[in-house]
C-alpha cells in the first residue's frame, strides 16, 4: 500500500513539473496563433497612429508658418533673387554702418528691417538689391528680336492711324525703269554690280513694306497679319548689314557672284533658278559643306574639287545667316507679287 502511494506521488510530481516547464513543440494551438495575430495588429495600428500624428503636426506647422508669412505686408517679403543672392555675398565685401544701410534702404523704398532680420542679413539684402539694379539693363538688352519687331509694327500702325495719311518713306528709291542685271559684269566689271544689287533689293523690300501697309485694317489686326508685318520689319533689320557691305563694295567675290545670280533670275522671274543660286550661297555644294577649303596640312587627291565658291556662307557668322535668310524672304515676296508666266519657275 505504501508503495502504491509513493508511485502516485511520483506521477503527480512529474505532471506538475511538466506543466511548469513545458517541452518545446513544433505545433501551436489555435488560441496561441490568434493571440500572436492580435498582438501584431495592435503593433501595426500603434505605428500607423504615430505616423498620422507626426504628419498632422507637420501640416499644422506648415500652416502656421504660412499664416505668419501672409500676415506680413507685401512690401516686407524679400525678392527671390535677393534671398538667393544674399547667401552668396560675403559679409566682409560689404561692411557699412547701420546708419548708412538704413539710409540706402529708405532711398530705394525698402523696409529698413524685416521680421527677425539681423544687421548682417540687412546689409546683405541691401547689397543684393544693388546688384539686381546693376544688372537690370542686361535683361532689357536680351529682348527677343521678333517681339521687338512686333512692337515696332504696332507703334507704326498707331502712327499711321493717327495721321490718316500714307506717304513714301524718305530716301525711297524708285526703280521702275531698271534693267535686268548683266551676269557678264561678274568677270568684266564687278564694281558695277554693287549699285544694281543694292537698288534691286531695296526696291523689293520697299514694295514688301508697302504691301503690308495697303492691307485692310481687319487683316492687320489679326494675329497672322501682325506676324507677317513683324517678319517684314525683322527682315529689313537683318538686311541692314548687307546694304552696308554693298555700299562699301566689300562683299567677297564668291558671294557677289551668287547674289548677282539671285537678282538676275529674280528680275527675269526665274525663281527656281534664283532659289538654286540661293542654296549655293547659303549651304554650298561642296563635298564637305562645312565652310572649309583646307582639310589637312598635306595636299589631297580631291583637293581641287573644293573651291572657295562652294563654301556654306550661312555658317560664317550670325549676321550672315540672318541677311541670307532674309534674301529668301524677298524671293518669296517677289514671287507672290510678280508670278512667272511659266509655272515650272515657281519655287517649291
């Protein structure tokens, strides 16, 4: 009997030890899985709430700063260029007294101190303002040519409308009885070509301007009409260097020959041939049309195929490109006003 009681006591002790220190198992109960899932959800929810709270605080801070900025007068908000330029100016390069700083700021109509601005920041703001004023003329000089031409056209139209009369421009040349340019002068007497080319191009340019002025008022006021007038004014401006070169008789021989061909064919209403001469003048027909006549220090076998009259003069400089482009515009207008009898002579 005693042995049986001892065996029962030993079994109870083993069961209690197993409950206190359970052995690890590769299986988990459903309740344990549910408990772990709930803990994970609580953790994710807490993290999300923390993120939302931080985001809300950031938004409130930005709104508060925006309200503070809007509460200041408009004249007290510094210019963006002032803020950028002030950080690039060393303090030692602009060391003046506070009284002088205040005097200069007042003379410019600026506040003598911004909110939370130190004396150093105030001096740098004054220096940035002065630098912006010094560079103001550079911005005006960079105005677009076409926009300027549009403004010139509108001002001229206003003047014509106020006068209600129209007359010929001072110095305008009438060449109604002008003869056709003789291409033989290119080899015999090139100096005689300069006045012929000059007056022929001037005549077409003046006729173009008159055609713009003779349009109905409702056409002039349209966007397309203003652009057409601006193109004529811009072309007249671009052709000024060419006219100056023709008056001084200093045009390169190859360019003189090409322009003689353009004027000759334009006068004979052979616009297709005039366009071919224009292409030879502008882009050339050389094997390497890049504006060079020497491709190395040694003579090449194909060297004789490249001559100076095959150079692409449109690549010389920006001034040449502009007046060569304006020559094509004169050809286009001349073809419109004086169409050829042969349709095959029309430019494409």
